[in-house]
C-alpha cells in the first residue's frame, strides 16, 4: 500500500482553478489597488500566481491589512478563534464589500 500524499494543494482542484471566461491575467484595477493598514480584505486566491498564494484553508476569509512588506501585504485573519498572520501579494486580495 502506497502512502497518500497530503501536499500544499491537496484536494484543491475545484477551488484553485479558473472558470473558462476568467482565464488569463486579472484586470489592472485588481493589481493596482492600494490597501492601507486597517482596510478589510477578502483572501481570494488567484491560481495564476501560485508561488506566493496563501494556503487554500484561507480562501474566502476576511482579514485586516496590518502592514506592507515590499509589494506584499501582511493580513491578520482568524481561523476559528486563533489569530493568523498571512503575507501575500495583491493578486490574492480583494477589497471587502461587506454589509455592516
């Protein structure tokens, strides 16, 4: 019996793929959007840029930008009741439009 692998992108075929009409690079408005510390963002993984993508467990989570590192952003989010810090580039972030 061969041991099953549980790699970084395990069970993510549906989650980390683009629909046919979304294929290719994202629009400039998404890449050029400037986030400021305190802004709420949605973690939305873009499968085109996978080297700096957060883990799939954070897909769809809402977080708060707490800082900038180079061109990446430091985002604080919760996983259950644990606070997590994610460092990722703007390709994987969207502004939070949530209703309050």
